[in-house]
């Protein structure tokens, strides 16, 4: 009985080695490399989209801040020549511009976070699908090996 159990472990080890070689061969095949390139390209695309969106948001925020500075300076120059009432109005407008710019930056940050989360979820889904497919293949191979082992056992018992 001990020899039979050792034999089963040997088969499992052998199958594990064969499965590892098969996976390695697949990943090193043209199709496997193509799959890797596609996955890498998709990750790069998501990264590029996030970078592009970040740059657009940064440019827009800088433009808004610059516009707010220009308006603020105009209001300050007018305030030098007008009453204190106009100076207070200019400060209110400047604060509104800053609040709006802050709101826009927060909105952009939220959108980037959502897109990053979505990209991560898509990547995780792809990994889970590949893992599930691999596990199904391993289970099928184990069943086939068990069937073959039973046939061999029956043949050797006869």
C-alpha cells in the first residue's frame, strides 16, 4: 500500500512538471507571447489614458489658476483707483475662482481614481479568468490520469 501511495505522488509530481512545462511552453509560444503583448498593451493603454487625462486636468487647473491670478490682479489694480467696495468684490470673485478650481481638481482626482480602479478590476478579472481556465485544464488532466491509472491497475491485476 505504501508503494501505491508513493506511485501516486510520483504521478502527481510528474503531472505537475508536465503541466508546468506546458504552461511555460504556451507562454513562450507565439500565441502566449501575443497574449502577453496584448495584456501589456492594454495595461499601457490604461496607463496612457490616465496620464493623458492627468495632464489635461493639470493643464486645465493651471490655466484656471492663471486666469484667476490675472482676474485677481485686474481687480486689485481697479481697487487702487476705486473704492474699498470694489476691492471687496474683487476678493469675493477671486475666492469663488479658487473654490471652483479646487472643486474641478477634486472632480478630476475622483475620475482618475475611478478609472484606475476600473483598470485594476479589468486586470484582476483577466488574471482570474486565466487562472480558472488553467485550473480547469489541470483538473481535466488529473481526471484523465486517474482514468489511465485505473486502466493500468486493472491491466496489471489481470
